[in-house]
């Protein structure tokens, strides 16, 4: 038995943004590697790229990812 089932039919109300076709789709029409989602509304899926850009900026400016500590020295 497979660990994960391949879902080819979307559920009503599940929205995705396809990165290849650059369009919003209801249900998973394209492979998971090519889409963002699921979103709860069409409007939310339409703003998927904006949401991704905002999150990337937050992560890039997160001080936990940019500390100035030097890595420990190794005995080489």
C-alpha cells in the first residue's frame, strides 16, 4: 500500500496557483511541484505570488537567519 495517495480530483473550494501556467485553478490540475496551495478562496490563490514574496522578505530579514556568530573552529 502506498504511503501517500495520488489525488487527481480536486475538492470543491480548494484553489491552487499553477506556477507553470500562471493561473488559478480549482482542484489540483497540475502536479504538486508546479503549484502553490491549497487556498480557501480564488482571491487568495490569485495573490499567491505576492504572498510568497512577502514571506521571502520576512525570512530574509529575520535576525535568527542572519546572526554574526562565527562558526566553531575545527581541529583539522
